[in-house]
């Protein structure tokens, strides 16, 4: 009986010692995790918390900690990228606003300081001031439109839209000016009506931007086209030209904010660089996608697709 009691006591003491050592090891591991985690957070390091342990709950905790670290690092990287993009955009907008305002100031000073300016010259200068002022207002409006789209403040209700009518209307709006400037216009719009989930106002802006872009940067080719097509799921609208195109290395950047100020197809044409960015955001708001393909002086096409309605 006494031997049995001694045996029980030894077993209990062994269990207590084992638990003590296990607890001591756990505390040591927790201290290491705390120190390592603090070091990673304070230095914005890309490291993970690595630890060899047989403690199941501790391993699960480490997995969750490392998942959160990855999420934090990705969020921080995205934030920094966006911050750089915003700084760049503000710098470019500042530059783009400064140019027409400087011109306006020059015209005004000419009228103010030059007493020899006759009525006809004054009228011409006022027309130029008016034109440049509209240019500034246009840029500011585009900037606020983009800000609203990216902030989700612009409500775009989606309804059933007849894509044939929209495409015909938009190309007709440009047709006279295109032909007067010597452009060949090629249109491929089916006679059978095609319907899509969309918004007429947004589509009007999208197609208007794409045609204006084709006129501005595809002028050398003197050919502009608009194609409408579909499959069972999607509707496709393509606006294309045969101008100088876009270098392959820049294709992924063309929808970035202020792109045209740095790497446009024809920098001499100017432009705020916001038009295609707004176009992409509007297409995405409609649940669609937009693609660009370019082969200089052969074909440069912007194609967007939307969800099709079969009735």
C-alpha cells in the first residue's frame, strides 16, 4: 500500500514538473513572439514570426499572426503606392493648371499694359482667354468626377440599354467634324438590336472619351472605326484608329491617372490624362472591363465589354 502511494506521489510530481517545464517553455516562446512581433512592426519589415514548437495552439496562433502580418504589409504597400500616385497626380494637375492660367494672365496683361491694342485684337485676346478658362474648368470638372468615382460617391443606376442606338448616336455626333477633317469613318453596327446592363449617361461619356481620344491621337492614320458585337454573355464595343499607336511598354499604363502628361502617344496634343482613367472607372462601375491593343499605323483599339441582356 505504501509503495503504491509512493508511486502515485512520484507520478504526480512528474506531472507537475512536466507541466512546469511546458509552461516555462510556453512563456519563453510567448516572450520571443512578443519581441519579434514588436521588432517587425517597428521596422516595417517583411519578416514573419517563425518558431519551432510542438504546442498546437501556439502553432495556430503563429499562423494567424503571420496571416495578419501579410495583410498589414500588403495594405501598407498599397497605401504607399497610392500615396505616390496621388502626389504624382497632384503635381501633374498643378502643372496642367498652371500652363493655361499663365497664358490667360499673359493675355490679360497684354490688354492691360498695351494701350495700342485695337478693338479687334482685344476681342481676339478675350476669345483666347475664354477658351483657356473653359480648358481649366474642364480639367477641374474631370478631376472631381474621377475623385467621386474612386470614392464611390457617384451613383450610376444600371438599367436595360439599347447599345445599337447609343453607338449610332455617338458616331453621328462626331461624323460631320470627322469627315470635314478628312477622316474615313468605318462603322459596324448590327441591324439586330443588342441590349446590355448599363447606364446611358455613363455610356455616353465612355464612348465620347474613346472617340475623342482616337481623333486626338490617331489623326495621322485618318481612319476611325466603331464596332458593336456580342456573344451569348457579353456585349463588345470597339473604338479604333490607325494612328501612331502606343508602345507595348506603355500599354499597361495608359489607364493610369495623368498618363498622357508623361508618356502619351503624342505629347504635343496635350490633354489632362484623366479621360481614359475616368473611362476605365465608368466601365468598371457598369460591371465591365476595358482592353487595349495597339499596332502602330495598323490598328489601335479600345474595346470594352458589358453584361448582355438577351431581351
